[in-house]
C-alpha cells in the first residue's frame, strides 16, 4: 500500500523516513519528491509498505507525529488524476 507523507522537513532523508515507518512493518520503497529543475525536496514523499495492515498502522501511528521539527501529515496515497490536456481550457474556442 502506498502512503503519502506531507509537511516534510526539507532536511529529512530517505533513511530517516524508512526508520520511522519500519517500526510498523516492512518498507518496500521510500521516495522523497524533488523539484525536477533544482533537485531540491518539495516537502512531501511516498512510502510503500508491504501489507495494507502495516500501512494502516503506520498511518495511524505517524500522522501528526513530529519528524525533524515538522508535524507529519500521513495518509493513504490517492491515485494521480489523469488529465489529457495540461494547457487548461481544452480545445475550445470562443464564439462571438
């Protein structure tokens, strides 16, 4: 199960996140999201746990807990919304 972690300190490392979540079960992956241009952390990450039960335990155990001076926002990751058009407005023309 994939877990979203928000309000993450920019100083937090993947190892620190892994250690925090391993207290609730087996961690499959840890991915701190970075800006594609600067490479700087964007303040959120995703952690994948081996089982749903472990993930639920981690969410309830870590949501609101402090890590590196920041209260974590931890919940189940939602699938990314699929948008076929990123230009906004679509292929519409105004008719006068």
